[in-house]
């Protein structure tokens, strides 16, 4: 028996009501309006605010609200905005309350990764027991991190390239943590203090390059970091809008067919522990991202892989829905 989900609608403007008929993970889910910050390009790259189904141009709105000739640098760089922290958010709240525009429709801009230039993007292998079982891997004794290189980042509504050397292109929906301030050797009890917010990620995996393992281990770079192998977006939801990141549903559809469903309550190492372990000997910095792992339902065990023309939609409860289109190189 299937789960009985309605596939996501393209025109729901972030407030889709979805009823789950046969799952104990959600009974009803509604993505409520939240503080959602995004990066977009319209001639130049800017930070925007998602509001009422449209994108508020924050630099132009700042100039209008404050009567300024120029907007601050952090409204052109999400990483800088995150580094400024609460003072920047206070300015954005004032802009949101007073600005009358300009607004853009989603199709009028190019969606960029919310953080275009993070110093680090870390991902973790086998962090759901059920996913480890389907892939034939035992859970590790501590988080097993690998890097996603910056060239892999791509935004919402942008293409995932199936490179000409790739045969087995796979999907993995994940909650992504965006670090808000620098820290090292972070205690789990204080880990969420270092979080700026959350976004949706798709840890696109190139299975015919990742596997088989060699005497040196898996081929993590080719298997996980070819161009466009790290879609993220569409925006960052600030951490105050997510009371508990360890109780969020995740789902992924390919061409409207539900392929993955899970909940972060099933994480082997929860968000706090991932931040703790990621900061051992490594200084986490504002804008760094941590992919937290994927639930069961990836294509590899089913012998199903992405091809040109496929539409991939990854959703995390409360955070948002990330949509990408597969193209052949």
C-alpha cells in the first residue's frame, strides 16, 4: 500500500495543505508563513525576503525605508548578513514592516543557493538507521562526515546536470543546518545557539562513481561533488521558526511520485550532536552548512535513477520545498 500523498502543487505559494492518509509521520501538514531569507539574481545578486508569495528586494527596500543612497553590503551577501547576526535581522524586520516594494514574482528572478559562498559544506553518511539498512551499511560509532564542494551548490528552480560520464544519478532529501556564528568544540547542550537557520538540501549522489569502494574507501568527491550535486534552498528559515529541528518530516518526489519519506526524529546523531562532532578541531563559521542525512527511499536500492526531464521536489516540514529539473549534459 502507498502513502497516499498529494504531490506538491506549483502554485501553492508555500502554504500548501497536504493530508497524509496512511502515514504515522504526519496527519496534516501546513507550511506556515515564516521569516524566509533567500539569495536571488536580477542583474546583480541580492538578498531577498519571501513574503506573500513574492520576493521583496531588500537592498532597494532598504533605500526606500531609510532614505539611503546605498544599501549595506550584507544585503548583497547572505554570508555577510549571517555574520552580522541580530542587528541585520532587526533591520530586515523594520523593512518588512514598512516597505511597499519592490516585489518580484518567483519566475522573474534567478534563484541562487541561499548561501553562495560558504567556507564549508559538510554532509554525513548513514545518519538514519533505515537508510543504512537499505544501503547495506551499519551505523557508524560517530558521525561519518564528507565534504560537498562549493561547485556542487545550485539553487531552487535550477537544473541538476546529469553529466555525460554519469549513469546512476540518485536523490537524497535532507534538512540542512546553516551555522550562525563561529565556534569550535561546541557542547551539544549549546549547539543550537550556533545555528542561524535551516534550509532544504538534496544530496545528489552519483552512484556509479561513488561505488564500488576501493582499498582507499568510497569515491566521495566524484560521488558527491560533481557540478550541481548539492541543490539547496529555496530560502533559509531562521531558527526561531523551528522549535525542534529533530522533529521535522521530510519527503521527496520525482515527477510527482513519492520516493522518500522520513522524520528527523529518526536521526542517529541529532542536529546538536552533528554540530558538536563537526566542530571537533574545525572552526565552524557563519554561513557554513551541514547536511544532516537522508531517510530511506533513495533510488539506488530500487534500481531507479534520474534522467533528463525529471522534476525533483524535496520538502522539509516548516522549512520549505526545493524544486530542481534534471538535464542531460
